[in-house]
């Protein structure tokens, strides 16, 4: 192994086992109750250092369905909030300066003889992950981001750069892994995917290497890199716990007319805290979207939003977006159930934002409900899927030949268990993209070719 200076690692990455392919995201609107695996997602305020959630080093968890369903889980978007000043966040950094602050964050390698795959992957990916500071309207917060190219485009979450939809024209600063601080401009936001792109003018940036998230397997190594609780350059590891999980994400950045899920009613067991630290959102201020995500047990906390989920080769497999938590506010923290937007979807959205300032999302043109055993025409027995209740005239669904009573069970490579999964799946498709949809009609299983339209505003 080659010699390395302290704080750097230039040796080869350990070999990664070859895995067979799995699946990735994709589809249409509904007004059903959230399905059992869906935990509504709310904003948790940025905890002050030394208080709130504490990350403990515990044996790696494998989160099964029973664990996920038990208890009252409150899921929190990971962008921090509550009056976190930029000077405190960026420590000794001089905002807008190219000068390096005293504390640069990098992966330290003291013993090159004992380097493992986590160290190697983190050393490769960390220079491509940044800390983002956002302020405006008397409040502020922090999150993370992923460098996409040498031109300075950085991928993050919409809820990070808008403080959960509370600030229309925020001031955004970026701290790179080597400690430099730059002013950033927002290129575009996409509330329907909770993704955004910002840009800095900076030399010597290291773009991230992106993986193919459709090739992930449950059990693959998953490494989270970001700035939880404002702690830049933090690395945690775990596994891919589940693929194609559908979650409900609440955000004030989502226009009311595009909201997927009904607003949370008081007394139903869930609390949603916006990043300004108030105890509840103003009535009517919260929208909600369904996302198809990777679930991981790598420790993720507020401030990890927009940061990288990385494989054992240091390639980006997802953009960290949310956590499920048994607490709220400052008590909300990692319990081994975190969520990340698959990079294949995130890359497509980012490329459209960079090219056009906005992204498109697929539209099928059906209203659907939950399928129940024996609900198909002809008495077919099944318990999962999204049953077509109506087909919009002139829609892509009508053109493709969908009919009332059809039960949609798969979109592309994605299994569809309920209407929420269908809604999340269609949005991963770009306007004009073609895919195959598998469905049950009577006693038959059919596959229809469909070219989706643009999701209406």
C-alpha cells in the first residue's frame, strides 16, 4: 500500500462483491389513506449542539417490516432550522471567501495497513460532499449537498434551500470538504421530488462518481456522508435495508394543488415541525408528496438532507432526504430508519433543472384506489396493486388502453403494492418517457406500453 500523508487516502479501494441487479423508481394520483409502510414525514428543527438527538454507536440494525410498523413513528425531513447563524455553522470561515478556514473536514487515515472498504469509500466520496448554510426571513438552517460537475452544480433538497418552503429568496453559502466557503445561487428547485440544484463559482472541485441505483440489493453496504447537526464531514455506515419504499413527505414547498396526501388531522398521533422551530405548521401551509426511496440503517440525522448515500466503491447511490423518528423537534433523531432518493431519479431531475431550470414528471391519467382480494372483474384474488377507478379522456392511459377495474401491479421494474406506490412511481418518469405497465384484467395478466405525459401543475 502506498504511503499517504495524514488526512488523505490514495490507496486502492478494497474489492466490492459483484451483485445481480435489482430495481429503481417510477407513476399517478390518488386520495387513499397512507399504506401501512408509509410514515408521514415532517420537519424537525435543527437541534442545538449538545442537546436533542444523540447518535450512539450501536450494533448495525436490520430493519424489518414488523419493526417499521410498530410504535408511533414520526418521520422528519433532515434539513436543519431554528436560527442557526451562518457564522456559527461555518466556524471560522469567511463567507464568500476562497480562503480555507482553520478546520477543514476530511477523512483521516492514520494506519494505512488497516484501511477497510468504509474508509476507502468515504475517502473517495467525501471531497464531493459539501455543507450548505441557508438563511432568510429571520431564520436559518443547514444541510448537505453533492458536487455534480466541475462547473459547480451541486445537488441537494428543495427543503434545504427553501427552509421547508418558508423562504422564497434565501441566502445560500456552501462550505466544501477542504474548508473553502462560497456564495451559491439557486439554479432551480423541484418540490415534487424534493430535489434542487445550486451553483457555486469555485476552482478545483471534485465531482462525485454516480452509481446505477437500479443495481442495488438489500444488504449492500450503504454509507451516509453529510453534515448532521451541522457537523461537516460526518461518515456513518449501514446497509440498504429496503428498496422501493414509499414514504409521504410533508413540505410547505409543495403547492396545495399538487399535494398527494390529505393534510394531517390533529390528534392522529403525528406532529410536524417546520424548520423555524414553531410547534406546528400554519393551517393550510403543508403540502405532501409520495416518494419512492431507498431505506437504510446508516445513521442519518437533521442536516444530512441533500448529502450522499454511498456504496462500498465510493459511488453515490442516493440523496439523503428523510428519517423516521420516535421523537419530535430536538428529540427527533436517528433510530436506524433513514431514506434516500435513488440517484438514477435524482440525476435525471438534476439534469433537467440544469438544462431548463425545472424538471418534468410523468402523468398517466387514471384515478386509482386500493385493490382488495377478489376485487377484479372475473373474481381474481389478490391483495396488492392499484385498481383503476376511472380513465381520463385523451390521457396517456386512455391511449395505452387502460380500463376501469384494471389492477396495476408493476410499472417498469417497480412493483406496485398500492395507490401511493403508483403515484411515486409515475413521477420518476420524465415527460414523454415510455415504459411497460403490468396489470390484472379479469383472469388475465397483461402488459401495456405507455408513454406518459407531463404531470399537470
